[in-house]
């Protein structure tokens, strides 16, 4: 029997399909500019890279792709020095491989649970067959992969210029991940945080407000400057039924 959640998403997809919100697209461009990033140039480079790697241009309707890739691409052609990068949450390694192409001269570390732990605890259960094991991950020779719970990074002494925070999205883990990422950033470094909600949604099981709350607290304490950009721009991702997901941009003061 189909769930009410699945039915509602199906209806929303049929109503909006791949229709872009012109207003949100315009707002996103302004948000990028406020971060001294050129979204158009970033998207152009990302399209070229996606065609080279996957045989197709970037689309937010393709799997897990979203504006985090456009942001990273725009950042890669900016004047911001990015020498060391940390990714929290390797998942399938797709973003990892894109990051390695965008920042070929950077030192990259990617952290995730072991393949066995992922199978045992049900993390990524919907895509378990697509998760890379350690042998597959080693194929990206320019990336250092660490199999550990991201909470263990509390003892990590390295500093980074860029951290992509895409681990477990619920408290307390996400609170620790974001706060610890800010600790590991150099001054002026950037933490990009996935799936930030401004309000809870009964449709989204992981619509925890913890990411927004910890970013607000770190801002109030003067530790970071923060901005938020849209995760996706289409109307089916941003409407009264399906609430907008945001990406948090934390810049260490």
C-alpha cells in the first residue's frame, strides 16, 4: 500500500515536474554574488566537468546532485585559496570525485563509516548497493579516505580551508559535526552544510532544525559569519507543501 508521504510527493512531481522557479533562481544568483562567487561561471564549469565524467550536464533532477556542486565549482574558480579539503560523508563518492576534479592541487580527506557499519546500522539502506567499499574508494588515488564515525574527528588536529558537511543529518551528530568543522577551519575557511531547514516538515523525516540552530549560535558567539543558499531551485522543491532545503555557508571569523 502506498504511503501518504509517497503519494503527496508523486502529486507534487506531476504538478511541477522540472519547472524552475524564476524568482528563486534570481535570488540564488544574488546570494552567490554576496559570497563573491559567480554562479553562472561555476555552472558552466560544472556542466563541462559533468559531461566529461558522466556524459551529461548538471541537473538538480539527477540523483543527489544539487546546488552544493554549483557552489563548489564557483568556489574553485574564485580567488579563495583552497589547499586542504575535508568531506564528512563519502556516500557513493560522487561528490568526492567531482571535488577532486575541481580542486586537483588540493589535499582532500573524505570520512565515512565503514562499509560493514553502513550495512549493519541501516545507514543509506535505500542505496546500499551503490555504496563504494574501500577498494573502490582507493581508485581515487588523490583522496585520503578514513573509515570512522565523524564524531571521532573531535581529536583531529589538522586544519582545512573547505569542509563539506554531509554526514548524519540529525542531532546530536549534526551538531557535533558542524561545531567541530568550525573548529578545524582556518580563519576565513568555509564549511558548507547540507540540508538546513528553517522549519520542520512532516514530509521529511530528517527535517531537524539542529543545523540551523547551531549555525545561529556560532554566529551569535562571533565565531562565524553565515549565509544560506537554496539546495535546489525547482518549484517542486520549493512550495507550500515541500519546504525548501537550504545549504548553510559558514565562514570562520
